[in-house]
């Protein structure tokens, strides 16, 4: 009966009250759920924030994560974004060693191929901004790693369902992907 | 009105008649306010904050209403934590109010400051840190609403002292709630689901109903009894479900699990359809979960959707109110063709009854409880227990015929629950006979509440099964650790029993008694007696019942007796120990 582990992107709309992030991350940790990524920010409604989680697990894990999230009083709604047609992005900033005259041109070329931007140039390194799906960002990191990454920071995944399909709502009776 | 007055007025408006509150620096304004509303609300002073919170639980468990406990900041607040966690696991509706240092001092490691909201996140249904007086009426309304609706549970309200003292004119005491993410009631159960389940029951040849605390909490015991009678399906309950079905019911198979009835466990092992109502497939019920009811189709009805498919996958998971479910089912259910199975279950019950050595020349725990049960059968009795062997024997040998008459810390298993819980039950039901069946280990964890019982005129009776040991741990030592005593003897360490050198003769008593519970009880102003002879038991019980105030009956029992049957943790019915 167990289904294979899959990568799921969940999106939770939460009340913008103090402690809500701690509450949710605490619940996920205490129940032993593995969260690959978690991003949070205000929405168009200042009373609400949006949290995006990437969870790896089988259907049962996904079902429990969704239900346990919904049980938290300040969580308004949980969506399994990855069950639908959606757009996913991750923003990366990294510094890579690039002394003047050395490999700067090569690095610039790589940045162009990945449609990134060089946002700061220092004496010994450059700062690069890149956004996209997780695998693209990951691929970029691997490509620049040989040049010497000195610092790296990522926002975590955020996601949004494309228009005109909201059928993937994780309702309280269970998650759409799980047959009852 | 000050924040403290608003809080207390709100308590009164939410129907709180009694609360259990222990004052301190950061909760004094609320206590002052309580005196101003003294005509409408009774404040009981426990002797330890944990006792107060367990009393609030007792009040809630017996009545179904929200129990309230209050403590000051810091240590007062953290002393509530165990009882809050306990209420979460057993789904008991309580509101705990804690004092907090003034908002400006929060985060400064001030005197008696603890981050209560942080501490309580994982063990409450919801929690609040009040930062503005104007939020208070809404927060109080939400707290009572959340505690009592859906799957009930504990709610924490942390009240900084400046909020208690803050003054506000023209406050709306009944503002709208702001709970966009909270669903108070479960969706109605679709008629298609009812049809599907009716068909599953019709096809079943060996069905079993497995009913739990949700049936009691949902006020669905009557509906369950009707369903059992109409369908003829043999029924087991959980520990939390005791009282939902009277033990004399022809289809009752009593309760299941680690120390449950052998016949209940056999029936569930062999069933082809398991109708699980308001239960959570707890590990003390299932043992090895893969082997639990492994040939059965499972129907699981619970108001909390997260319980469905959590520990055990259900073939028909139903999120809904168990009372509504049973009401719908009672309209359509028909007796399936299960007469062979019914006969089989009746025979199982006759073959493997709960039993003990009735010829023992002394008082065995089981005999003591059975005698108490017989004597109080026609009285309006409420039973609380501590945790351990006595708790299991109480569940096995006391006959619970009504819901909300058995009060046990079942999920968290908190020793020391019995006496304070009894105190809360008695405060709620002054005319009931409230008996705490306790062990000497558990009793001593909250023995100070005898003072509360005496001073607040709560005539609780303590039926103390005193074996001088931590009996359940001793039992595990005997069964799994060659009887090596590891800090399970409650007397002086110079005694032989402390190191287990005392001869392990099955019915030997501990040689010297410690402490003197009669003196302790009398010191608190309670009535007390100690007995050892079998012939004295009945008279002593009657004397205890007739005593006007609180009373401790210290019953000397041997420590070698084991609770049976027993399914060792993580094992299956095949591994059940019967002797």
C-alpha cells in the first residue's frame, strides 16, 4: 500500500500573528517530518502570510503533514501545489572567488547562460543572483563550485498555482492525491 | 474596567462556576478581581498548581464543561505543564490562565519569567499571549470556543501583569471571533458514506465495534448502545471509552489493549470488519500495529481528520461527529448474519474472564476493587485513578455503567492524577460519591491536595491500594528483568525490599510499612483507617463512604501480584501473557 517517496510542494495560508512560524516549524520537527525547504512572507492581505514547504515523503506522510498543519488554529488553508500546474522559484545569492583578470569572463558567461545577474563586484569575488526552479539553481551551484564559492544563501522554494485550477485544495477530509 | 476584571467577568459569562487558582506576584490582580466576583464564581486554592490543573481536568471530564485553572508566572506556570500535556492527549477541554511578567519585561529574563506560550505550543490545542487589554474579550471567547468544540483540548492564556492592570472603558464583552482557520464542527457525513458502511456491515461475518473516548466526549453513548443492540455487533472499548457501554450488555466484550480483556483482544484479532469510533489506534491498544486487526476492513470515524490513517490505514475513513454518525446508522442498520460469531464471542468471554486468586487469605488489589464496585453499584459514584497497576485493575474490576464516571490519565499516564482530579469532580458534583482509587506511589505525587479537600470541604475518598512499591515497574522487573529491583521500593533504602533481596514469595507483604498514611491523612484533618484482613474490607469501605469529610482508607496489599492479561509493548495478541 505504501507509495514511493515523492517531492511535494505545500502552500499554507496562515494568520499573521506572533509565533506562527515557530508553532508550525515546531510541530513539523516534533512529529519528525522532514522539510527540505520552508519560505514565509506576507501576502496581498497583511493579516495573512504564505508559507511554502517542500516535503519529501510518501502519500501517507504528505497526508499527515497536511492534516497536522490544518489542525493548527492559525493555519487558514493548506494547498498541495505540486498536485497542480504550478510555477516554482528559488532565489539564490552567492559569492564566488573571481580575482580581476582571472576567470571573471568565464563566470560571467555562466551567469548569462543561467539567466542570472552579477549584482556586486568586489576586489576578489563577485556576487551573483539567480532564480528559478530548484534543479536549475542546483545545477548553477555545481557549475560555479569549481571556481570557489565563498558564501551562499537561498530563500527556499516559493510556488504559485497557475490560473484557473484550484482543484488541488487540501481539504480537511484528506489530500486530493490520497484515495479514500 | 481593568484587564483582570474583564478576564474574570468573561469567565463568569462563559458559565465558569468554579476555578482552581494558586496566586503569585504576577497573577495577584486577577485574584483580586476574583474576590470582586466572589458571588458568581468559586475560587478553590489547590496546594500545588499541578493539583489545580488536574482538578480543572476532573471538573471537565465529569461534566463536559470547560475546566479552568490559574497560576502565576514562572514556576507557577510551569507547574501546570504536565496537566496541560495530559489534557491534550486525553482531549480534555480546559483553559489555563497564567500570569506573566509585564510586557516590557518579557524577554529580559525577569524574575519568574518563563516563555509559557513557547513552552506550551506543542501541548495545547491553542495558546495566547495577551498583549493588549482590548484583545481580551475576543481571546477569552475564542479560548472557550476552541477548548470545547471539535476535538476538545487545552488552551493557554498567558496574561502579562500590565495587561491585568490596564484600564479600559467601554469595552465590548462580546466581540466577533477571528478564527478563519478553525473549524468548530466536522462536516456532515454524506449519505453515500452511510450507504457504503451499511453495505460493509451487511457483508461482514465477524464484525467488531471498537469504541473510544470520542464516544464519551461526543455524548454518543446512548446512540452507541442503540447501535450495538440494533446491529448485534460485539463491542470493545478503549480505556477512555469505559462507561460508554455497560459491562452487562450482552454484546459487551469490555476493553482491549495491553491489559485489556483477552476476549476483547481475540475478537479484534479475528474480526473481518472493525468499526472504529472515536479512537486513535494508540500503541497501548494495538501493540504491533501491522498485526492489529490484520484481516479486517477498517471503518474509522473521528472528528479529528488527522487521526484517520495516522497509525493505521482505514478502508473507509470518515471525518465526522460520532454522534451524528451513529444517529444516521441507527436509522438504517440491520442485523448482519453473525449469530455464529456472536456465540463465539460469548464463549470467548466465558473462557477467559478477568480473574484472580479468590482464596488468598488477605486482600488482593483485584478483590478490593471488586468489593468496592459491588458496594457502590447503586450509588451515584465517580471514580478517579492514579497510574499503574491499580489503574488497570480498577478498569478491569470496577463496573462502569455510565459515561463520565471513570477518570483516568490514559494518554499521558500521569502519576498523581487521581486525588486532584477527584477534587475537581467533587467540586463539580457535590452530591456524588467521589472515590480516588490510588496506589501509594501515585498518591504521594499529589498528596498535598488532601489539604485542599479538607479546607474546601470536598469529601473525596481515597481508596489506597498500598503495596509499598511502584507495582507496574516491579511487574516489568519481574517479567523482563529477572526481578532486579531498580528504585521501585518506596520505603527506606535500608530495607531488604529496596535491593530486591526480600524473598520473592508471591504473597509476601513488604516487612515494614512506610509512610504512615493514616497519620498523614489525620494531619491534614481527614478521616483515615488502615486494614490488612480480608474480613475487614467491606466494613472499612462502608465506614469510608459514610464518613462526612475526606477520607483515606489505606489497604495493605501484597506487591508480587501482576496485572494480567498482558501484551508486552510492541507485541501481538499471540504474545499475550495469561498467567
